[in-house]
C-alpha cells in the first residue's frame, strides 16, 4: 500500500522513482508483513509527500503516481514485455499482485472525474484496476494475476503477457481531472 500526499506548495519533491530502488523497504516504508515468513505474502506500506506533483489550484489532470519501481510488479511487467517479439522461451512466473494506492488531495480541490475501471483478461492472466473517492482521498486498487502453464513462456505466451502489459500501461497513463473549489 502506498500513500501519496499531493500538496500545492510549488516545489518539486524527489520522484518516487528515485526512492529506495536498492532497498528492500523504501525509506519511510514499513513492512506490512514479516519478510522472513515465507508462508505469508509479503506486503509493505510507504508514504510520500509530493508537493508540486499537480498544478494546484487547477484546473488540471494528473496520473496516479506509480510508486517504487523496484517493488512494483506492474511496472516490472511493462519493462519485461518491452520487445515486440521473442524467438525463444523465457522464464515465466505466476504473479498474484495487488497494489492499493491512496492519494490525499488538498481540501481546496474538487475531483471532476476519475479514470474508468480496467478489466483485461486473456489466456495467461488478468489485470484489473478500480478507482474510488471519499472526500479528498482517492483509492486505487490494481490487481495483476498471471497463471502460465509452465516455468517458461513460449513466444506466443509472451505476446499474451505483452497484451497485459499494454493494458497496464494504458491504465498508468489514465488521468484524474480536478479543479479548485473556488473556480
């Protein structure tokens, strides 16, 4: 779970991409589960303040921050499936990943629209994303599940993974529309 505090101070904070890329838990993060207990799924929580991320007071649009790429399986699949084609089999693991992101927006903003839900499925996996709002907080839940038939993926399986990565990329580029309550 990641929390991003979007404040309009006009200064740029370090982007989440630069945070903790070599650490198991990013600076300011906490394990949500014991990383030494292999019988339970690993989870972590982080919180970032991101002044200057959005043009405030608006109106404007912004994508949901992606978070820490080293710990982000969704962003990893996009990089993994970047080639147009594969000629040989490649390692292919089952993935069961859920990411929950909360965006805390200034109380002076009104959310005009949230991205629509994403539901993509093919023979090798499923990707879903949903967006909801309560007052000045936006909740994003993204799920990725892959279920390859073997430990390696064929070139045809790779194309299925690539199609899922395209759905994730489109969702990552979707934007939240907002304006100032005084506009």
